[in-house]
C-alpha cells in the first residue's frame, strides 16, 4: 500500500483472520493489520483519537453484536469516518448482501475464495487497486492528520 497507515480487518473468524495475515505476509504488505472481531469493537477503535485511522477497512458481513451492514451504515454517516474506504470481504454471494453493501457505500465487494491461492490473488488485487487509487482530501475541517487518507501501501 502507498502509505504506512494501518489496515483495519473487521473479522470474527480466527481462521479467516489468520488467512488474511498469511496473505499479507506472502504479498509483503507491510501495513500494520489491526483486527476487530465485530463492528462494535471496530467502531471503538475508529472513535479512539489516539489510534491512527486506517487507510482501508476490510469488512466481513456476518458477525456478532454489529454486522457489517450496520457497521457500514454507522461509518458512512459519520463525518470523520466516511472517507475511509471499506471493502466487504465475506463468504456471502447473496444479492441482498451485495446490493446492501453498496447501498451503504462500500468501496468494493469480494466473496472470499475458498482456495488459498485464489484468496491471495484477491488480496493482491485489493492491494494493487488501493495502491493506485487516489482518494479525496477530507473536507470536514478536521485537522487531525491521523484521519487524512490517501491510498494503501
């Protein structure tokens, strides 16, 4: 990723989280990976001004306490958080989940491949896209540089 900002992984499944970490290591993605196990925990991390804002959020949909759609709804309606791109990375290929994610301003939607090699390819694609993508400077007037985003990597 273009910068050294952390990446927030919102994932309740330990095996899936380990697979993401393994793929990052294999692809030499050096951004710190911060994991939250549900939407509530992720919001707590994002609202804590002592934490550096992530350059991107990788978001599972099916989680306890606060699911991915509820999380997106909250984040994308918050003036200080809405500029952080959130990519849904989930096992669901249901049309209602896909359309619901985009309705709530997801930056992308990827169904987790079962085969590890294809999973690494998906993470590589995410990395490449967000390395090349330019994001707008925030217009909120917030001067905390921790919440300025550019692109990942």
